[in-house]
């Protein structure tokens, strides 16, 4: 089991990164939070979790901080929550937001995540409420790593659309949501567009 992988960022998408470590490219699924943190970097250390499903190839999920990985592991330990659903939750909400949602028992907000029904949302809150109370979240807004990074509008649209389709949304619905968000927030960064779209789709 790997703890982390460090190396050059060979390819980066909002939902995945390929890290080149001594000539070996590790394809790692990431959340939007991790994408925001490493998007301005040329090299990164990614804390990993290898997620295996019987009869399928193992999937590697990666995180910029140990905290995010810890919360991911807490989520997948809840019955009915798989790796992709946990990543979707972490892409929709920041760690601080998620801690507040679970602590306050706001299942109606949590269930807005794609693939998460009200019963599973309530189960997450019941099982993690006490655990997350002791879960420390550093107030280091990962989004600040993107300050000054400029992307032309068309690139933002295509990158956001690609990320949403990789996460399982239809291209047509995603395109409509992204265009609507960008028309209302013309200066929004790609990660902000994706996060807002996740809350609309």
C-alpha cells in the first residue's frame, strides 16, 4: 500500500492527475479540491488510497492533504458509499463545508450530491457525526493556490465540461449548466464553475 507518490505532474485534469515518478506514470483519481491545490504546480506530493472492488482492477484515489484522505476513508467506511461517491462529495463541498453539514445534520444539503440518496446521506450523518466533531480542518483555503492563474473562457468551458462528463454527468446537461454558470460568473475559475455545476446537476 502506497502512502504517497511524489513527482512531476505529467498530465492534469479536474478529475485525475498523472504523476511521473522515476519514469513511471501513476494515474490517480482526484477530487476538485486536490485539483485546485495542485493546478499551479509542476510537481506535487499526492497522498493515495488504493480502492479495490472484487473482480475489477484497483483504482487509486489521491489527495493533496492527509486530512482530505482521512475524510475520504471515513466516507467509504459508510455502507453504500463507494470511492466515486466519496470523491463526488469531496468535489462538491470543501472540507470545512462538509464538516459543518455533517455536524449540523443537514442531510437535505448532502443528498444534493449526484448518486447520493436521502437514506445514504442520513446514514453518513449518523455514522460520522461524532467522528467528524473531532476532525480538525485547517483553514487553508486551497483555492488560494489558483490566484492569478488565467484561463481563456473557452478553455474553462471545455475543461469544466470534460471534468463533469468524467464524473458521470451527460455532456448535454453539463454543457447547459456550465454555460449558464459562466454567463452569470464570467470571471469564475474552472474549479468554481465545476463546483457550482455539481450543485445544479
